[in-house]
């Protein structure tokens, strides 16, 4: 039986996700919900031709919100083009889009897992959970998966070690208040401090935080990195892999969706990984949670929840 995935909003990110998904060995029915079907028709016809030479059993078609009733995964990539270096400044416009989407979704009988990639990521992920009244463990934002991937690649180039063998996490907001949990960073079992200096760490953290803006400056938008994060989450769910990723998920201590490591499997968030942080890192996580919470309160005043 095919896994049914619904992609809501197939712009640059949604399209990149769709194309990368078609390279995987999966048995899928992919349904696209987007206002611009005419443009996407050309993309879809072209993509279908490529499936002949791909090792999978994938069908793709346009659909509507009725198709969400029996979906296993809904991927929300609809959003607004980032207008500044601060994703939170686009919150009001993004909220209008998410309100429209979730108003449709509330009328469905969807029981599966939401994957959210819309910025500002952490706030929008929580809004999806609240607007749809969905189980929190089944609402997952890509969070700092992308930032972590960017950091690993930067470190890899510096120390000449494969990125996948570098154990480090960017935590907190997928935004300007994110931080690196350097105290837990290692290569193998050797602390990363043996490879890079404190000054280099600060430079790497700054470069990671600003990389999205740099990509937008040259390319006009970001798509491939976040699409890869979405595919990794999709594979973890479809194959029940129990992978650990730093995703935006509900944190009971701070009562907000924020990125911390979590085990991802068929049921969504299987469990949270409690990593020991230094006092300074704990302070950064708390400050990041407050920024997300304050932004959320501009949409949903605290007295309402």
C-alpha cells in the first residue's frame, strides 16, 4: 500500500522537496495542493518522465483538501518570501496563509503527521498545532535541522572530516537567537575543541546564522537545503527509522515549540533527547524560547491559552 503525502504549497521549497523525494526508493502517492496549477503542470509532466529511471513506485497528481482525509503525511511549505534578515518580521503575512490552510485542514479527518517548513518556522509550527488542535507529537517543524547541516558542512571543510561524522547541534530558534551546543560537540568521542579554537567556533556560528541570507542574496531564495531536511524527516517516518534530529517540537519546560534533538519515527516525535547543556547554553535556550513565545503572543495573546 502506498504512503500518501500531501504537499501544500509547491513553490521553490515544495518543488525542491518533491524532486528530491522522487530520487528515493519509496512507494508513494504524492498529491499537490497549490493555487498555481498551470505553471506546475509543466513541472509535473517533466518530473513524471524522470520517474521512469528512478528506483521507486511513485505517482504524482494535483488534488484538494479532501485528499488529506487519508493522508499519512502533510507537508506545509506555503509561505511568504523572506523580506529581511529577521524571519519574525514576516509573521503576520505568514499567519494569514497558515490560517487559510488550517481552516481547510480542520474540516478533514487527517490523523497523520504534519511537517512544517514555513517561516518563521517555530511560531508557524506551533500555530499549525494550535489551529488544527492536532497531537503535538505529530506536528514537526524542520527547525534547526537546516542550520545544523550548514554548520556541519562548514566544520567539515575546516577539519577535513565527513559532515555526517561530526556530532554537533544548532538549537533554539530557526532564526537569529539560535546557538550551537558546543559543549556536546565532538568528532567520534573527541571533543571538537581539539580541532577548532574558540574564535573559530564564534566565526562558524556567525557564518551559520547568516548563511540563509547569503544564499538569498546570490540565489534569490533557499530551497535545496531545507528540501533535504524534509526528505530526511519523511524517510524517518515512512521507514520508522527512529533518527535523531534537532527539530522544532513542543518543549514542556518552556511551553513553546523550539528546536531540540528528538527521535523521529512512524508516530512522529517518539521521544525527546535530554542533552546536558552548560549554564550559558541553558540561558541561550531560555532566551530563544522567550523570543518565540513573545512572537507567538502577537498572534495569540497569552490570555487566550
